[in-house]
C-alpha cells in the first residue's frame, strides 16, 4: 500500500485521517457511487470512469480497512463480490460536504472538490494542523525563524517547505516586512477551515477511533484561536468572555458551594480569553484569567458540538453577561457555517 493512501497516515492530529482520505480524488466518488446500493468493482469503475483498475482496487481496499465499505460475497456461479456503503462511509460523505463547501470559499476562486488543487489545499491544511504550525500562527504572526524556535521538532528546511505549500494554497500570507523579518499570518480562509477540521475529528471519534488520535482540549483551544476572530456580534456587544475546555476535575475535590460557582473556570487549563468592542473581537488569547467576568465551560465533545452545530446545551455558561457568552458562541458557529 502506498504511504499516501494508507488508511491511518502517520503523524496526524485529530481529523487528519479523514481529511487525508478526502484529499484523494477517488474517495468521494467511490463512496457516493455506493449510495445507490452495493456495487461490484467493474460496475463501480463504469460509474466513476477514468480510474485504473489497480488504483481503484487499492482505494476500495483502503475504504474497507477503515470500515467505510463492507465486502459481501454473493453465492452463485460464478460467485460475486460486492462492496456496500456503511454508516462510517456515510459519515465521511457528510464531512466531504463540509470540505467541499470550504473549498468553494477559497480566496482565489472556488476549488473543485476532487481536483489537484483540492488535493493540495487539503494536504496543506492537514500538514499545518498536524505540525501545530496553525496553532502557533493562530496566536500571532511569526517569522520563519520565530516559528522554527517555537516548533523545534520540525527541521528548518521542512518547516520552510511546509510554509511554502501553505502559502501557495493561500492558507497563510506574508505580512508587510518589519525590518528583516517577514511575518507569516493565517488567512481568513484558513480560519474557516476549523469547520472541516472539527467535522472530520468528530467523524473519527465516533466511527474510526481505533488508529486515530482523539480530539483534545488543546485542539479545541487551537480551534478557538483560529475561528473566534471571525465572530461578529451586534454593535452593542462589548465586554470579555472566557471560553474554557473542561479537562476534568480532581475526584477528591469537594463540589463547590453555589457562591463559588463563578470560580469554576479557574481549575481548567485550556481555553481562550476574548475581548469584544462594539461587536468585534479585539483580542483572543490563550492566557486564562483567574476570575473571569463571563465564561462558558464544557468538555471537548460539547465544544465540538457547539462549533459544528451551534448548540450549547452541554456547555455551562455563567458570569456577569451570559447573553454575551451565548452570542459569541452562536456567532462562532455562524462564521464557520458553510452556505448550501
């Protein structure tokens, strides 16, 4: 099996496995073709056309390996082998819709899903996400040297190549030079990629958790840093709010009294503090305050639900201005929602 087409690529973070599959031009068409029912390989090849038999067979094998397709042997003379779409395959197709909508919003014009441009854009996104380049640049623009210092596990030449690929796909841009430094910054299109990243991560968590990395509190914090600056609230919205990922509590710790409820976020380790002025986000930083005036707290899955679906039923919202917190979460979801 070719390394690029392996079902569980090495060194990727949550969401990277499904997105890497969808980067391949045949994944989406193969799964879509099976929506009408089980197919033999010759019938599949006839439906999607243009694929070499060995390549098609390998892609079908990869999709079977992660449970997206299920092999059935039909009795008879001669016997027939068919592949049938599973719930995993349907879930991956749902992610494909989110990816396709994101590609349609590319800054240099819509990118056709399944094209070589789409393949490059998705792979650049997965590379930036898995290497933490996106997490670091989401916090603030940095030069190549500063990035290299911040991510020492990646060699300077490798980092330079990765940045070049991300810049070519318009996922990062070079800001105006300050002296000799050339700071790199993420584009709004990359911030919108939090939608596909979270959708792919949830798909992996629910359907192919074996062999893939789970979505973590640090991933959600990175999603906050990337996507929160896109949020726009009504003009009268001014204040600060802390978005916190609940990473669990000490079992020996007693439940807080009702009067202590406001201090709940202090025990958490991941999240962002957001300042808003007249409906616009002015700062979004990962440094959490000791005593936030307004806050929203929840576990990883609850935040993934809020980002992807706009629901905050499983989040705990409190403080001085709960409407500000809810408005921020709703706007965060809307900024990532892909038009049909």
